[in-house]
């Protein structure tokens, strides 16, 4: 909403600007509860962890560039390999998807001024940052997690891993999980209650469906992990016997608990990417998504069925045939919703008039890599095939194609796509396209040969391998590919950084997007929209009359809500107007609570139980102070 | 309580955000307890004899009785929530205190039983001890948190009722509906080898 | 059906898989279970290739026809597009996946089941350790490590356990992998179509030297096998030269006997592999180095240099002691 016509409208906007102005300076950033600022914080922090995980990957690939290489000994390698996995999953891909993209865009897409719980939103960020620092402290002290990202017991038990490595892993992930749980609750309540009046559930963008599904998945997936990690720490530090066979425990119980979390986790990783893809495709093909209701249903089904397949990570453990067959069947069924989405995207591309700009190129790369990774995934649902190829480089290829190719490519495309909205400037298109081709080639070169070398019998998680196995040339190719990929990623960062300062300035809607973030200025004002937008379809930005009506509403004062820090709440299904919500502006309590929580985890790590308890009490005190500030109704 | 507060509480058609929030939090905690209980039974069915190591199964009478009392304390919490929505701060506080007396009594008895169990076997004795004490410990911790929440609520109610505190009363009531119900599941699991 | 993949294997192998003969490839099957899995793979690859190339084709068409709306021949009708999604996104996948399920998970999977009790001529028990394989022949005193001899074309029941963490027994040319999990016994069939050496490797991350925990299955004619087993069942050979006697003395009085067993002597250690017939094996340290006197000496004096993090401490021996010890070990045929 760039131009304001009447003096009445101007007065209202001025009032909004005054009420919603963010506190300036560093203190402003430390106490912010604004979803856009929190999204930016998440973005830079998760990109920093992406770089760290990338360095770890390059070290691993360089060690494996030739047989019997001596760059990294086994202890260092095991830490690099484990921390790479932990970083990429918990400190990069989830935070950037949910914390950066989700936080920044969901309130804008639903026509709201913030998330339902702005202070808890800030808390999620500070907890994430603290948990990442916690885990990396272990690495920098030479005690990084080293038993693999899934840390099977007994290897991860005190007897076989006596140092603090696994404690940094277990406590760090519990810490990190609180952040994600809080974020999930926030997204669900926001998407259910804060949609602009008129945006009934069937008019909600597909991006929001993906985030709704992912949030429900997080709610139900994280607790089994927390139980597993809790049991592990109790065994390690207090001598309990959950996983200790000699005293009645069971080693396989860890695997069950871990994978009951771990499988939904991979759908948690990919669902936001589906959301990004379903945002970019309509914009660049200039048409609505084919079979929208089927795609929305598919996004939800994937999250749901994902809870019923976890044993397919355990096909080689000697469980009974009937168990294996049931889970194999479920693992094949879950392919179907993904197939529906893939075909809907491809059909939309074919029936529209696609403009192959950089964001769409990354989505095409995503489609190809998701298909490749999905097809090898289907093969793993064939039990005997899995029993040969699990724990080889074939599975490393599979999951890197679905995680890197299919979850990260939309993120990279999304960075380009929403860059003009966040910065108000356009990136350099030619460089963008080059960066795509480098990243695409690098990804293909790094991960495709892994299928072959796995089929030639190379196991995973090996710090070296002998010559003469037929593996050496492929490993060399993969390592070269990793450097090509790194250069592509570097070019993306360079393009965006330079363009942030020197890019051509753009208006609110450079792409002709369909969703409401394109209705407001680039970057959006602190209050997002001067008027809560009118919504009558699922492609709100393409309804020109509604957007023109918004300008008139501004003069009338209809849904401007400028008397306080306000946004409307609506009913869950039909988004009928329900009440005005008063939002908190800034607060010192989220960062304080994260610091107190860090104290709890630090002293649990050190084994000072009482001091940890004191910090726990401090957390409760901070929570009490937090809730003393009651949002006032207008 | 101001008119605007009463109007807001009365005119709202959907659950307030806070209640949605606690409902989702309850979903995570229920899944947590589900995983703990599933682990208990997973370990149990790995072994022919249970409890392991000749440990005596717990006596059911007292745990069942006090858990029953905890469940009954749902009634005053429900009434507190209704009183808050009506705008009656005195009644709200009285109902919360009534429930609190039962809930605190429950926790005290459970702690005594816990200590008594500890004198007979330890979580470090074997896997039965580990899962038994962990399951109970996590449950009692949830009751303790509930008690702290109720105390905090009473301190806020002491200075009157606002829309925020009405929602807070509902939220904390929901927490207690969950904590009391899950205590039933935990108690039945704990006693599954005696019943 | 059997003929075509056999033709495909050398063609594809020689082009894409330059070096199929590393000896550890699931695609060089030497027994029925491995063969059936390999065939399954080639069929799945064919179907997957069709799907993949089809999608790439459609994206290419989208790029070529980017200035025009609608599908070729089918135009812009929305219900056609929706119908295509239902047919190719739902119905066709369900059909294909159904076929995959039946063939893979109801038929082929029976081949990889554990052998029925009592259906095999012999049983071998393998116990995984950090970082070697303890091999015991049921019903005999024979205990060896890392190199498993079996009679060719004979069904062998392999039972696996672990002494410490989770390992996984995997000889890809012969069968699937089976995890070795504390508190339970895994079982698979070991069977080789023809004589030869088949390399395997631990397939579950088990600590710092997971990468150097390999083993060999050696299938040989029945008579040869019986001779080998008879030798393995005997206690350690007595030393015949003074040097060997001195070497034996060193073995029994230093740390060696704390960890290793020499059947028929006082050395009864169980932390490291049984060395009774060390010279019957062609490699040391679970296929990490060849079994030659110079390598053996290097290993004894500095095992951490060869396999860093493994549990064997270096021995402080002078040149003469080393020579004698190696002489003694070289006599353990």
C-alpha cells in the first residue's frame, strides 16, 4: 500500500507507525517480538550454522577424496560426520524453514500483524541460538558429538563413549527441541486464529497448509525424541538401565523411540519446502495450482502417514517378518501423496506460461532431485533391497537428494523469491541463474555417484576406505562435486549480499504474486498492513477489486486498528471476525529466559544438579515476571 | 471486572488463543507420557517375570485412592473456570484453593510413597526400577508444576479479575484436567503388575 | 527374466561400474538370496528410470512451450489437468507400488529369511567385537577370527551376536546384512554358489575403527574345508626352535596373554581375537594389513599407528625379542 490518498488515511498511517515503531539499536534487536525481525535473526543464525555444517561436510569429503587418506583421524572424522548431521538438521534446515521463512511470511500471508504469541516467538529464537552455541561449545572443546546423528546405543552409552561428547548431543537436542515445540504451538494458533476475516480455511495459501502440517508433526514427533534423550542421559549420568541389556534394558528401544521421532522429522524437513514450491510455481507460471484441494490434502496426509513408517529404518535388525511387511506397506503408501504433489507441480508448469527466472529454476531442480530421492526411497521400501543397501552410500545418496536436493533447493529459491520483499531491492538475475547451475551441477556431481559406490558395497560412516575396491574414482568425483556445490552456494550469498546494497529498488509486487505479502510495501512496514486485507479467495493478490477496496477501507478506518498494538482474531474454520488482540511490543523476558535455560543445561552437562535446579527456579521466576505484563484490551 | 472484559469473554465465539496454546502444549505432554508408558510396556513384554529382580509389585489401594481424589479435584477447577467467566473473582479463588488442597495432599502422599519405594529398590537396580521411578517422577513433577501454576494464579487473582486472568484461569484449569487424567494412566501403568 | 539382467550386468558394470570386482558388491551375487535381490534392483531401476525420464521430459516440454498456455493437444481444460493428476499422481503410482510390494515384500523377502531350524548342515556363530569378528564353529572346538571358511554349495546357519556395541554382519555377494544387537541373536543363511573369497564389512557404525572391521568368507570344496576345520580344531602347535620357544615365553609373560587366547596354553584372554592358528589367515587386524612377518612386527610394536583407537597397546620389545615373538607367531599355522 504505497500511496495514501486522503489526510484521514495519512493520519491513521502515522498513528500506526508510531504505535508499531520498533525500539532502535542493539537493544531493539535483543528485545524484539516482531515476527519479521525474529525471522531475520533466524535467517542469519541458521545460515551461519549452514556454513559450519558445510565446512564439516567439506572436511569429510576432503578426507574421503582418496583411499587411506590422512587428513582427519577417526576421532576427528567421527565428530565432523556427526556434527555435520546434527547441525544441518537441527541448526540449519528446521530453523531456516520454520524460524526464518515461516516466521517472516505466515503472518503476512494470512493478513495479520504478528504471530499469536510474539514473546514466545522471540523465545523460540533465543533458545535456538543458545542450543546451537551449547552444541558447538562441545565441538570447539574437542568433545563434539561423535556417535552419529542417531547415536545408537550401546555405542552412545557411558561405557563406550565416556567423554562429554554424547552429553553435549543429548542435552543440546533437548534444549533445541523446546525452541521447536514453542514455534510449532505458535504457528498452529496463529494459523487457526489470526487469519484475516474472510480467509476461511479453504482460502488459505498452500504455504500455510504446509506450515500447519509441519507444526502438528513437530508437536507429536518431538516428545519421543525427548524421552529417548532423557533415558540416555539418565543411563549415562545417573546409572539407570533403560538401554542396558545386562540389567533388563533393551538396546533396540532406543532405535524405536529415536525413529518414531526421526521419520516424521524428515517430513518436517521437507514440508516447508513443499510450501515454498507451491508459492513460487503459481507466481511464475501465472496460473493457479492444479488440483489445489488435492495438494493441500496431500501435504497434510504426508505429515500424518509419516508417523506410521518408522521401522523401515530398522529392517536389518532382525524384527519379525510380519512387522517388516506392515511397515514396508505403509512406507509405500506414503509415496502416493508425494506423487500427487509432484504431478500437480509438473502439470501446473506445463499448463501455465512459466517464466524460468532463478526462483523457478531452483524449483525445477527441486522437482528433479525430489523425484530422484523419492525413487531411491521407494526402493528402500522393498525389504530385501533395504537389507542389502541400508548403511551404505546408497542411502547416503538417497537422503542427501531428499534433504539437500528437495528441502534446501526450495529454500535457496525462496531466498531469491522473497529477497525483493524483505530488502526492497532485486537481486542480479544472471548471477542468480549461474548460481543455480553451479549448485545443481555440484549437487548432482556430489551425490549421484554415491548411489553407484553404495551399490559397489561401500558402507557409510567410514573415515577411510582401501584402494582397489572400485570406490576411489567415485569418491574423487563426489569430493570435486562438493567443491562445485560450495562455489554455487557462495555465489548465492555473494549475489544476495551485494544486491542488498546495490540492487535495483522494487515496489511491493515485482513478481505478480498471489499471496498477501505482496500487498504491502517492500520491505513491509512494522505494522505489516495499514488495513487488515479483505479476502475472498485463495489467491488474494489476484483479486484486484479486493485490493482496491483495501485503499478505501483505510480512509474509512475499517479494520485499521490503529488505537493500539492490535490485530484481529477470527474463528478457526470460517475466519469470521471474533475479537481484537492486543499484542506485546518488545520485552526483555524472552532472551532472559533463554539465558536462564542455558544455565540449566550447562550445569546439567557439568553434573552440578543443584545449581541446575537453581537455574530452573530462575526460569520460573522469569516466567512469572513475563506474565505480569498483561496485554490490555482497547 | 470491567464491562469490556465481560463483553470480550461473553462475545468471543472461538476458544481464546491461550486455551488453544495450552491444548497444544497438552498434546505434546500427552505424547511424552504416551512414549513413557509405551516404553514401560515395551520393557515389560521383553521379560517373562515382571517386576524384574524379585522386586515386589506396588500395592494398589493407596495410589488408586489418591489418584481418584486428584481426578475429583477436576470439579472445583471446572467451577473455577466458570466462575471466572461469570466475573466472580471470590468464587474463582475459593474453587482454586479447594482444588489446590486436594492436589497438594495428593503430591505429599505420592512423595511419601516414592520415598518408601526408594528404600526398597532404586532406579539403578535394574530396568524396572529405572522406568518405574522415571515414569512416576515425571508425573509428580507435572503435578508440582500445576501447583505452582495455581499458586501463581491465586496471587494474580488477589488484585482482581481482568480478561487476561479469566483466560489464565481457563488455561490452568485445562492444565489440571490433563494432569489429573494422565495421572490415572500413569497410576494404572504403575500398578499394571499388581492389578 | 533371468537371462536379460545377466546380460545387462556386464554391460552396465563395464560402463558405469568400472571395477565391479572389488569383491563387496551386492550387484555381483554369488548365491540365490543375493542374486534375487540383485535382480529386484535391476527391475526397480528400470521402472524408476522410466518415471524419472518421463518427469524430465515433461519439464523440458514445459520449458520449450513456455510461451504457450495449456498442454499439448489437451489444451487448458482444468478438469483434464486435474484428471491427469489423479491418474498419474494417484492411480498409476498405486498400481506400480502395489506390484513392487507384492514382488519384493511377499516373494523375494522369503529368500532372505533366517533358515528354518535344523534345515542346514552346519552352524557357525559369529560374535562382533570392537573391531574384529570372533568366529566359532558349533560342535567343534574351532575358534578363529575375521576369515570364515565354509564348504561351497552348502547351507550354513549363521548365528550372530555382539560382545559390545551394535555391529552388522554383511557379506554382500552372499546375502543381506544382519545386525548384531546386544541381548538378541540374529540369524541368516550363508551359502556360496561357487568357490572363492567374498569380502564383507561391518555395516553399523560401531566406533572409531568401524572403517577397519572387514572380514572374508572363503568358500572351498568340502574336502578342503574339512581339512581346514580339523586343523582349526587342534590346539596351538608347540614351538620347534629355540627362537620360537623364547617368543612363546614373551607371549605368555607379557600383555599378549591378557587379551588373546592360544588354545592349549595358559593364554586365555578374550578381549582380542583367538590366535591359535594365526598363520591360517591371510590378513591381520580384520583385513586391514596383510599377514606377513614385517607387517606383523609393525603391528605388534605400534598397533595405534595402523589402526588408531583400537584396544591393543604397543609392546616395548627390543629387536631380538620382536624377532623371536614373530617367529613364534609364524609357527602358529
